[in-house]
C-alpha cells in the first residue's frame, strides 16, 4: 500500500502530459509551472517514501507553506526589479527602503520555513523530515540539470 500512492503520483505526473498532448484531446498541455510542481510532488514523495497516511497529512501543510512562500518571493522579485530598473533614478531613501524590505522579506521566508518545520514535526518521523530538506535541494539540482539538457537540444527545424 505504501507504494500505491507513489505509483499513482508517477502515473499522474507522466500520464497527464502525454494525454494532454494527444491529438484531438480536449485537455490543455500543463504549463511549465504545473509540470515542475508535478515533478516535485513525485520526487519528494518518492524520496521520503511517504505512506498514504503521511502524504495525506504532509501535502496540505507543504502546499500551504509553498503558497505563502510564493507571495514573499514574488514581492522580493518585484523589489529587486525596481532596483534593477531604477537604481540610478531612485532616491537614497527609496533604495534604503527597498534594501530594508529585502531583509524583512527574507526574515518572513525564514519564519515560514520554521512554521512549516514545526507543523511537519507533528506528522512526519524525524528521518523523513530531515530527508525532506535534502530532497528539496536534490530536486533543485535535478531540475537545473534537466533545464541544461533541454537547452542543449536543437530546436526542431533549426540546424545544429
């Protein structure tokens, strides 16, 4: 039963894109973000060897954390873009405010991580909780590797 959830996630992860790309299918192809999210779910589930019961408790907490973290990261990106675009025209006060907000947002991100950690301590064994942080880093590395490989592929119709 442990592996049923992993197999189901694997099928959903790889089956949906295949079905979505079937000619005449009425389902749209998943966006890049949706595909990455599906890959991440499968990767973490497999790396942690989550049971069905653990997964039922883990994913709502983890997804809530990711949603909150996305808000913080979008604000960080927006602020960094303001600095890039206006570093020469923004006042010293405006630049200092953006720099201070950078630290505030980084602290918010850390606070969210701590909050998630405390919640997950109640639903995962210590070994799986510790493995989560390793799995997240491993997933980032694998995703970067996939992107590198994808960039090496020649575009259809273009000479090498």
